[in-house]
C-alpha cells in the first residue's frame, strides 16, 4: 500500500502493499473478508477501459482526460519497458468514485513502546495494517484496539496492489494528482505486483517506497530534464517530504530512548505527551525556514501517537540502506529491480538483495 509522506491530510503512505482482505477472501469466508471483497468487486464491476475517457464530448473535460490517459500510459510504459517491472492489465481500467480516497486503513502500536500490532491473513501472512472500504468499519476496529490500551491510527489510502488476484484499476480522484505523485504511485504499486515476499511486510514497503520515489524521479528527469519546471516542483515536494521525515525520525528516536528507560509505564506515558507537545511547538516555530509549501503545516494539531509514528518505522525505518545499496551498485534502477525479482521469502531479504546485486 502506498503511503506518500507528501502532506498531512489524507495520510497516504502513498499508501502500496497487498490489500489483505482480498488475498484472504479467496481462502476463507469470514464476515470481514466477504464484506470488503464484495465492495471491491463492486468497484471492479464499474471499471471501464481507460480509453473510454476519451469519448467525453465536453472539450475541456476531454482535454483533461486525454492528458490523464496519456500520462498513465507513458508512466506504465516507462515502468515496464525501462525499469523492468511486471507488465499486466493493472491500471488499464478506470472507476469513477465519489470520494478522494479508496479505503481507510487501521494501524496500531503499544502505547509505551513501538511494539507493532499485526493481523494474520492467508496468502500474505502477518501484516501491520487492516483496510476497510467503509470508514465507519475502520472506526469500529480502532475502538476495539483502543480498549486494549493500544495507540491507534486510521489513515486514508489511495491505492494498493492485490498482488495479481485482480486487475487493479485507477480511480477518478487520481486525475487531480501532480505527475510525479502519479508516477510514484504507479511505480510503487507495480513494484508490489512484481516483488512481494510473504511475511516480510516491512521489507516490502521499504523497497516499494524507495523504488517508487527513485523511479518517479528518473521518469520526471527523462521526460522534462532537471531544469524543467515539472522536475523542480517534484524536487521541492521531495525536499519537504525528506525534511518532515527527518523531523519525525528525530521524534521517534527521542521516544525510543524514553521507552528504553527504567521509568514505570505511567511516567513514560506522561513524558511521552510532553515530548510530543514540545516537538510540535518546535515544528511550528521553524516551519517557515524548513518548508517550501503549506503541506505539513497542520502537524501541531495532529493527535500524534505511537500508531502514527509506527507507520514511519514501517515505511522508512530502513534509513539510507536501500539508497546506499543503490548507490553502491551503480545507480542502475533496472539492475536493482532485477536483483529484487530473484528474492524469495526465506532468510534475510536485505542480505539476499545485496548478494544478488553483487552477482549481477
């Protein structure tokens, strides 16, 4: 599930990975999987060929649709022909939807540590999130977890990969996305459809985050050049994202030190709130000198908890590992992806990826 750390609302680690309720639906008939599965099948039933958007009569809407269709086709061609990602029927169909996100996803963590709550599903194994098409169902799940004393976060996701169970469609709200966001999203999700290691959710997400981001950067560079206006807008957005991520990682490090201390639970929870509030105050004071846009200005009003912070550990805890591996292997993204395609779920995938790159 793709989670783009590119704005505060909605939080989308440009949200890629498998949407577990669909993987599980084919193997057992629990109420959860059936309910989510039927909703998804309803969307798929409404899907129309992407090219049907070019049949619009209104000239202005037709022009917008043509730009969208051409962008999608160009990005997918780049992803498959130039990067070596798996070619499929994904993102060749389109669904009109009356909201600006696809699903609400619940994540949770212990309140006094970053011990991640996980769900288990057939096909994909343990995963640190659970998705719902109906946001009210997500809120009910969150309330159950809160009663267990967990820190819970609900985020909106705009896309996911069903790992080949279905042909993943595009959704109408994607027409408003900047081109680099669209490229990141599609490359991220296509990576999930190309490489997915059961039981290694963190590796899957970190790999897709890196490949999506670097793939989008290469796409924008090759289509517009580094001096192009589109490329510069992407660079500003990525710099803001990196600044926000670095700040959040600093906050996580402060809380990690607290959680490792000999204080009792009540004292840890009290100091946790003080640390978070102090971080929000620092953030507000420095905002104008740190960021190019207003995308992150609402951080001081977020009810930040471990459930929220744990998402950054899931998607970005690898630090510079993937970047360093990429740099060390010659900054060749097709080669990097080809090595990832050789991996299996056995052993440490990071070591296996490094070894596969050395053998190429």
